[in-house]
């Protein structure tokens, strides 16, 4: 029960990696606020957790909307008294080449909409949520903020200009906030997953999945639980002197590419 009496917020917590993170923290005693736009999945998850005498609540929160996030934070603090842990997990993909060329001719370019949409959720959303939560952590002189980045944020990836820009930006913000908030007892770190076997990933063609496995020295895809375990460690007192770091959870893919 590492997180008994702790309050944790998980953005994008209704599905995929976020769901595993919610389950992990609830299992270890935290009261978990699930923020997402997937109402059906989010409500069902909260009901399941509460049904086994653990504590969770779901709220429809758009992380790109400052007013939405500010209201959610104030109401949560009003109800549960505090926020100890913020996990900025929400994110989207809109992959595409910067420019697509065929026979020497430009066929297509990444649109403004594709770029801005990913920036809005993956980068601005992390900023908005952290800005809203940080004052409460400062007042109580402690807290943990954990951000979802990616190994592609460290090394780039073909066809992901927008996504890589956000994940690299999250790394930068993590390091800035670790410097700014450390004096108040607030730790800030990031997790950089490799290829993880979420439902979305497993729906890809088997040829692509095989390529992912071949590029991972451990020879398999990671599980969402692998990421949840890493978040739990960084949020725990066992990591009390770790701040401003990026933990890669990737099966060694960095050395395998």
C-alpha cells in the first residue's frame, strides 16, 4: 500500500497504458481521479475499482481547455482535500510525413491541423494540467508530477514530426519544472515507453508488430503493466531523490536501433 491516503490524477486514464496506471495506483491504496474524454470506458473503470473497495472517480476533462482543467482541479481538491500525484498520460497520434514525394513531385504535406492537434493535446495539455495542479503541491510542500514522453522524443522517428515535437518538448518541460518546483518538495520526472502492446498497437498488421519485436533487444513488446510499474516506482518514496530524469522503459530498444 505505497499510496495509502494519497490522491492521484491520471489523464487519459480510461484506456491503454492509462488504464493500467489507474489500476496500479488504486491497488496500492491511492484515491484515483480518472480524467478522459472516453466517458463510457472511464465510468466503467471507476465502477469496477469502487466495486472492489478501492477508490476512484471519473470526470470528463479536456486537457486542452484551461477552464475545464482548472475547474476539475478545484473540485477535486475541494472533495478529496489535495492532489499528491499527477500523471500526465493523455496523448494522441496523427502520423504523417512532413512532405510526401513521388516521382520527384510533392504529393502531400503534413497539414496545420495534424500538427496543431497533436501539439494541443500532448504538449499544451501537459502544460495546462501541471500549471493547474502545481500551486496545490507548492502549498502543501510536496508532490510528484510524472509526464508521458516516448523513446521517439529522445531519438526521433520517421513520419512523426508532430508527435516527436511534443514528446521532446515534454522532456524539456520536465527538466524545467524539476528545477523550478524542487525547492517546494515537488519531484518531476518522465517515462519514455518503447513499443507497448496496447489495444491500438496490437491492431496493427503482424508484419509491423514483428518489426517492433525485432528492434527490441528483449525480443518482445512491453506490456502496459510495465509502464504502470515504472510510474508507481517514480511516484513512491523509494524514488524520493529522483527528479528531472527521463526513465526509458523500452526493452533496450535504444541500443537495438
